[in-house]
C-alpha cells in the first residue's frame, strides 16, 4: 500500500470526500474513487477510520442531548408564525398601496369628470357607505 501524498490535489480532494463517504451520501462516481483510494492508501484508510469514529461520537452526543422542551418548541413556532403574519401583512399593505396608485393613475389619465359626474359619484359613495 502507498501512503497519502499530502501535496497532490487528487489526494486532498479524496480526503475532503471522506465525511460524505462515511455518511453514505456520495454519488456512485465519487464513492468508487474514494473506495479505490482507500484500498491503495493505508494512511488514507487510517484517516477514514478517524472520520467514522468522529461521526459515531457526534451522533451519540446529539442523541444524548434529547429533544427540546415543548415550551421551547411552542415559542419557536409562535415566533415563526408571527414573522410569517408580519410578512403577509406587509405584502397585503403593499398590494393595497399599489392598487390605489394604479387606480388613481388610471382615473387621472382616462376619466373625464365634470361637476354632475362628481355629484353622482359622491352620492354613490354615500349610498355604499350607508350599507
């Protein structure tokens, strides 16, 4: 078996893939490259054993922490919901402002309003408001 050549870009690239190989998330091409390198390089194989050991320790530590309290989860979900509602309200307000602006622009550009028309519009608005 050869030993890992520290300076070779290919060796560095293979070594960088070791955590993903340990997790089983590499595509077939990269998985085969790593497996070939592990079979021919004892130093790389030793480093891969260290990566797997660290992975197992990390998983064990995370599992030993347990789940957050239900109060913490409720607080998190409430904060997320409040933020979503805030963004929805902002979007609705913006849509309303844009609609008003478009409406005013259209009226000023296309409508010819004389005095009797204004009185009629005023009367319609009063009727609509009285409902």
